[in-house]
C-alpha cells in the first residue's frame, strides 16, 4: 500500500527513534492533513458507533449549568458541542488550528471557546475547571503522565476527569478487530482523505496505547481518586473516569 504522493510523513510513524519534538510535529501535521475529512472518516472507521460512544461519554460527564468544562484534543468540537448543551461553559483545547477551524464552521461553532494548546501545557490556572474531558486524543500526547498531571492541576478539588479512548477488545473479538483496523481503515484513509500514512499512524497508536488496567494505573499515579472504567463495544473503546480529591 502506497502513501499519498509527496506525503512528508511517509515512513516516519511507528519508529522508536523519533524524538518527542519530531513526533509532536508529525502528529500535528497528521491532523492538519485530514481535518476536512476527519468527521467523515470517524463515521466510516467506526461504522457510526463512535456517535453512541460519545453520547454515553457525555452522559457520564454530566456537565451542569455554569460549570467550566475543558475538552482536550477537542478537534472539530464533536464532544464539546454535546457538553455545551447542558449550559456549561465549554472550551475546546487542541494543538491543531486546522481542526478547530473546521469546528468553528460547524453548527454550534459559536457555543464554545477555542483554545490552541497541548494537553501537556494547558494555559489555565490551577483549580480552574470543574470538568476535563478528552476523547480519542490521549494516545496522541507526547508525554502521557505529564498530560495527566496537567489535567489534575487545572481541575478544582472534587473536579471530574473523563477519557474516552480506543482500548483492548475482548480476546475473542481482537483478531477480527485487528484485521479490520490494519486493512480496511488505511484503505478508507487513502480513498477518503488521500493520507494513507496518517491513518496507518492512527491505527498504530491504538495498538501502542495501554490496556484498561494499565491506563487506570497512570491516572491514579498522578493523584486521581475513584478511578474506574467502563468498556464500550466489548472493549474496543473504554471510558475512564476519576476525581480530584477534595
């Protein structure tokens, strides 16, 4: 399978020798390259199931009127728009200006704020937010524990953290899911966006992400309490949530 012509990312993903700054630049270029077709690709890759996952995620987040909510790696606003319907004050926080530009043009684009920043360096004071969410973005951070520590820092005492991410499917489903991921999704990425390598990276990042118990240990490790998770679609995805003490 060939990458799109002149794709500067070709051959770079999945390499252990890529420095953090270079990896950060590659990830940003990935999302800038697929921004216009990102929402369509989500529908095709998940057969539309991601919408039900995000609805469940929003119900568990349970934002309240007047609360301050930050949706990290919020991209085009898919989750943030759901959260904003509660009356909470919601900000999309994402390092990709291209993704957020698409979101601003969507219905509901003016219902949230848009902040260009990375999860590892959030431009908010300590104890700022009641709720921090991140959906399908935590696996793309350069330093996982640093991002989790920043999330913990900006939450108020008693604040909630919820993370929706691809995870480890049940053993009986895993072989079929891996075949779908490694064959169909890169093909869809080529046909729809012309960026084969970008979607190959996205699949590789899912495979490298910690399983449910291991990620929960990372969340606890930065100080969160009451950390639990809920599997979705037999573990293809999972929602982790925790609370800042106090």
